[in-house]
């Protein structure tokens, strides 16, 4: 099996090419006990846009597990910022673009 980082998937197919992997990693960050709090889908053109909001109802994570996960994500994203024309999704980017996303999904 060949292992690739998210950054390598982004090089091969853009950040969208790595999106499924990021969804799996985000779901893996939650406990086994989650509730689906919100879901929406929007098809402005050829590509569908989907939103899922999960509420984690499990216990608090172990501090060591959180740090190990952060190290893992840093490993996965190493090099992604150097991919021309791609912009890794971060909390800062989300907040900066919230109004346009809210407008387009409304």
C-alpha cells in the first residue's frame, strides 16, 4: 500500500482531490457518539456542495490523544501551502469567508 499525505493528494488533484480524505480525518476526530445536528446540500452548478454538522456527544478526549491528532494533521498538511492555487481550509479562512458562504447557501 502506498501512503500519501493530504498535501500529495492536493498536488495530484488540487485541494478538492484531497477533500474526501479530509472529511474522513475530521470524522475520525470525533468520538463514536455523534448526533447529526444539521445537513444541507446545494448544487449551484456541476459540483454539489454539502454541509454536515455533527455534535460530539462522547466524553472529553484524552489530552495525549488530542496532541497526537494535531501532530498527525500537521504531518498530513505539510507542503500543502506550497501547492499553487490551493488554500488549505483553516478556521481563519472560514471566518474570513463566512458571509459569502452564508449568502450562497441561503
